[in-house]
C-alpha cells in the first residue's frame, strides 16, 4: 500500500503536469488557457484517490458508469468534497432518477428516448440540466453517438425539451487511429458544430466541444476542444 501522502503528492504532480500541457497546447494554437477545462476522469480509481484529485484543484470529475458515480458521490458527501460531476458514458434510462440530482452536465446525450426520459424527470423536479450531444464521426456505425446526418433533426427536436440546456457536442475518436486520422475526426466534429451553429443561429448555443483524452488532448485543443476528458495521465504512478 502507498501512503495517502505519497499518492496525494503523485496526484498533485500529475494534475499540474496535465494542466501545464493543456496550457502549452493552448499557446501553440493561440488560444487562451482558460478556454479549456479539464474533466478529470475518475473511473480507474477508488473514491479516496478521486477526492485527492479534487483537493489538488480539479473541479470537474467525469465518470462513464452511473454506479461508480453514485458510490463516489456518497463517499465525497461524507468527506465534504464537492466536485462538479460530468457523466461521460452511456446513461441507461433506469439510472436517470438516481443520477440526475448529482450531475452538472451530461456529455453523452444520443437519443430521443433518452432526451425525453431525462426531460420528464427534470420536469418533475422543476430543474434543468446542461447536456452535450454525442456524435459519431468515425466510420464505425457500432460506436455510440448520433450519426452526423441525424444531428440537425435531433437538435431541432430538443427545442421542445426546454429543461435540457444544450451547450455543445461531444465525440470519441476511433481507437488506435493514426494521428492524422484523429486530427481529421476532431476537425470534423468542429466543422459539424460550426455548421449547426450557423443553421440554428440564436436558437442554440453550441459553444462547448468535449473531445480529446490522455493520448490526444493537444490535438483536440488545436481543433477547438473546450472540455478535455483526461483519465490515464492523472493516475500515473497511483495504485488503487
Ligand atoms: C475513460 C474515458 C476517457 C479518459 O480516457 P483516458 O485515455 O484514460 O484519458 C475519456 N472519455 C470517455 C468517454 C471515457 O470513457
């Protein structure tokens, strides 16, 4: 077992390094460093480690499984740790009720049924939720996310669900793709966003782009990412 002091120091060092790399990536493409937020993906570690990341300064945590989020949120409440939670993976409809009260933002909205079910729950509690629409820009039809060709109609339909505050797009890239391919995929998410922003004008604000992970966030930042979802790099040297 590592002592908690050693892990806290390691996690802080990882966090500072990732922040530094985000700054460098911003500078390299002429963007303001504060135009990119880091979502610390906690799915690889137990809640006490995730709490150390929050204490190191990471304000947003991302989880891809609702159960993990529930467990961590419970632990955090007892400890008085208060991150903003972003759900970055698929949210099953039967997990909506328990997950929504914990969430600041959902990155993975990708179907009409899910949108309607979430809206109904929000309505019952007179609340709102920030959401990103997940798009599939890869050539793999089995991947999660909406097909590019369905996006405009989907965004149109969300206008009838005012409790969902649509604020941008999220995308995953093809696993193991070459760096050129990854760059092209990030660029096509950005282009898709620009097209939709033009099409919808004032009706919609699609300023957020959630893309880029440990291996490719500098490329995503060059393409316009505003939220990078970083896991592996933050847990380097930390056992759980
Ligand atoms: C796990 C995960 C990440 C983080 O990936 P790393 O390569 O570990 O940084 C980002 N986004 C989603 C949706 C994930 O599930």
